[in-house]
């Protein structure tokens, strides 16, 4: 797992600006980050593109699930 401290700092800074402006607080924030080399010339995709989601209001989380275990009857890719 990668820890992306700069991405977190960008989101936290945006939330701080919003709070300092006395704006309505966000329940959640989505950030899109383009990183790395193009996968092929003129590609819209890069090696490390990713999306980060920050849930600021825990009341927005209505539930969660536990990942299921590996079924040993099948190959594990």
C-alpha cells in the first residue's frame, strides 16, 4: 500500500480553506491525481493515475463489508 502524504496535504488544505471561508462543510471530497509516464504515446492514462476519497463526515458511511476469504478450491491469481 502506498501512503500519499502530498495527496492528503492537498485535500486537508482544501478543507481548511473551505472552513476558513465559513463555507458549508463538505461531507466528502474526491481528488483525481495524474502521475507517472504515459502508458503509450498520447495516452490519457498514466502509470500511477489514481483517485482518492476522503469521507469527512463519518455519518455518511452507512455500512461496510468484510472481505471474504480465499477459496482454496480455485487458483489464487
